[in-house]
C-alpha cells in the first residue's frame, strides 16, 4: 500500500522528485575525485600505515579466546580496514579440522577486531608506494587448534 494520497484536483503525486542523481556540484566533485584516484597515472592504491598495538592487560580473560600477536604494522585504507587486513593473516577454521564458535568464519573472533584488546594508531597517510597488507610484525597461524590431535 502506498503512502501517497491524492487530494483535490492536482495532478497525481507519484512520490518522485524532479532532481537527478549526480548533477549537484558535490556529486560532480566526488565523481571527479574518484576518477582521479582510480586513474592509472596515479600509481597504486592510496593507503595509510597503521600500528595495531595490544592494550589489554596480559591477564585479561579476552586473551583466552583470541591470542595476541604483539605489535603489527599494516598498510590499509582505514583503521577498520587495518583490523581486517591483520585478521586476514590468521588461520581460518576452514583450513583445519576445527569448528567455528559463532559464524561461518573465525575471522570475526580475531583479537585484532576487538577494540578492547588492540588499538589502531595511524602512523603515516596517503602512501602509494606500498600495497595493502602486513608491513611489519608476525601474525601467528596457531590461533585455532584442531579438534583431533595429530
């Protein structure tokens, strides 16, 4: 059922606007910026450098569910993307004989994705000379234990 009503003898209201998408000055500027960003002359993708640093106490019970990896430096688009980049280096349950706890992947259970365990600090920005990924630090793959002993 529509929330459009007709009152009087005016023409029918079809709940549309006469405006056109992408014609505003702001939209045009955003599209031009995106095109410039994606052009081959600009080099690689624009990324920032982030340091993921543990902030929880060593005896914090959260570490029982998601082991820490120390300080890791990553190249990523945003602070949230930095957490995803770091978590992606961990072993996923589908690669071993283990079952996920809450989801179809164990990436969501990573310590890097918990803001109570790790903080993200921007240390450099707008870099094109480096690719998105781990820049420095070790991410252990023993975060998941198999259900059957070897």
